C-alpha cells in the first residue's frame, strides 16, 4: 500500500533531522477520536513547535490560486493554540520542496504559484529551519 503524498513529504523532511528523535524530539499525532490536532509536535531545548503538514500539486498556469487546505477543525485548533501563544507553522509541500507559513492569515488564504515559488525551500532547508527554531532559537 502506498503512502499519501503528505505522509511521504513529511517523512522526506524528517530524514534530514538528526536520528534518535533528540534535539529536537518530535511526535507524530494521530488520534481517531479527536479531529483537528496538528500533525507533528517538535520540542527542543529552546522552544517547541506544532506543525500541520499539507501537500499540493503546483498548478501549471500562472496566477492560479494555491490553498493550504486546512480543514475547519484544523483552522479552529490552530487559532486556539495561536491565542494561547503557542508556536505554530503550516508547512505546505510540493514535488519541488515546500514553504513555511507562520501566521493564521497565511494559513487561511490562497497564494499564486509565483508567490509560492518565491518562498520555496528544499526539504533539507525546512528540516534545518525546524532545528534552528526548536534547538537554537536562531529563527
């Protein structure tokens, strides 16, 4: 059975994190009874981070909108955690790499392919950003 593109993308980011789940420690969240909780919790010596991963196919036509695609329950969960002062990011992956969205306004609205491509990072760069955010606090 093949994995969903989002699962494959998440794993491809995680392969660039240090082995052994230390610095940062991370935990994949999956709960059949509670919907909306974001995908992965990362914890490092500097701070923690909740991430919702999404995967999109980039449109061929310029100007075509790209939506992060969070469900209403995921949006509500993220807004509630944001109001509590938690560190959150939506990481939207595609075949070419991915982008990191930190603000609720960015999670809830579309962007064009051109806007998406200007923010595009490699999977290794995304993993490094997670490390920098949680372990060293340099971002």
